């Protein structure tokens, strides 16, 4: 049976189930409870047995957000110790950084990732799962996983989540905006890295516990594009690379850049260039125009007696060779 709007009865039931619990998630925007309540609300639209939540990154192993949904810690430890390399969602996120709905069946066709499906999932009593990856925050995405203990999901379940995803993404973006605009830090699962927000003058507004713990003299602060990604003006979001989170190349770049005779702004541009950022990307990160960055680069090249970005890289590599 269909209504005169073309919606099926199943569609209407789906929407009613979701909108019955959605207000609770909306009320939690900008708080530490939002992600859990949003996952619960979305889960009302499909038949599933339980939900897990994890944060995927292009730089680190996934992290189970055990405090958000019940998932025994020994199973998370088992996953990280033996099965993280077999998780099909890891390359899915790292290679494409594609937010949205992804069904396990789509990633494991033709027997791919059999160690994950045949060894790991039976140990956690799961026969099928659908992941919903929230919009990226820097290099990370919080993903909700809807799990079945018996049987499999159907294409109609995936279609249902696909239809709901624009609403999920819009609410999530409002949540991140609220976190950035807040006057104090909220311990949200979406902000599990070292983050610091500042105003346009560089005054700190809030910082995460991870920033307190890792902001050492060896840390490399990097202004991210998060504020621009979520349309937040007059706020800047910073992260830091330190310890295991910093690659040797990053630390070598920072050490070399700190020794050359340039202004602080010019050093920022050289550092970002050597890290692989385009001129447009540098402009976005530093909140400057592309033309401004090009002018800075010309002055940098003049000071270093070079004429191109290629020569800048050669200069850096030559310095590394001398050090080694």
C-alpha cells in the first residue's frame, strides 16, 4: 500500500520509528552524549541486535568507543591484537575517506577479508554488520556499526540508512559546529585527538585533555581545516603531532624549518609545503588567499636562493643527507 505522496507503508513506519527518538539526539547536540543517542535514533529504523561505535583514522588504528555502547573490553583488545589488519573498514576509510553507509557484504565479496568474517566476527557473535561513517573531522570518522547475531541484513536495510544519511550527516555537522563554538571543552567521542581552539588573535578558548598531555616542546602544532570544513568563522582548530603520532618525516621537516632564516609565517608555509600541501590547501589552513601564499613563496625562494618548489624539496633532502 502506498500513500498519495508515493511513500510506502514501510517508509512511513521507518520514519515514524526514527522521529520518535530523534528529538533526544537533537537535544544532545554539542554534548558528550550526542553520538550514542544519534546511533540509537538511527538504529530505530532498521532491525538489528546491538550497536558498536569506533573512531577510524587515516593515521592510527581504529579505537572502540566502549564508553558509548556496550562492547566488552577484552573483545576490543582481541581485535586490536589480532584482527585490525584484517578489518575491511580500515582500508575503506584510509583509501577513500568516504563518509556514508557501507555494508560488510559489499566489502567482502569474493572471499575478501575472510579472516575478519570467518574468525573474528564469530568470536563476537556477529553474522553481519552495516557501518555508518559520520562526516570526517580532520582525518577521523566516528562510525556506528549495526550488528546482527543471526542472519544477514537486506538491501532494503542499506537503502533505509542511505535515505536517512543526509539527516544523520546534517545533525552531525551541527554537533561539530557546536563543539567548536563552545566556550569550554566537551569530552565528545568525535574529539579524541589533541585539539585546541583559538580565536583569530590566537587566544586559546579550550583544549582537550589530549592536548594537555601531548603539548610538549617536541610537539608540532598544525592548524587544521576543521573550522572551515564545518563553516565556523573566527575560530581556528589546531592539532599536534608528537610521540607515536608524529612520523619521522614530520619531525625532520620541523627541525630543518626551525633552523632556516625565515619569518614565522614563512616557516609555516615551508613546513606545510614539505608535508605535501598544495598552495590552495596552505591558503585554507592558514586562512590566507592563494595569491598571498604565492607572494610568500616568491619571497621564500628569494631568501633561500632557489626558484621553485622542486628546488625547495632538493634543498631539504640535501640537508637530510648531510645530517645522516
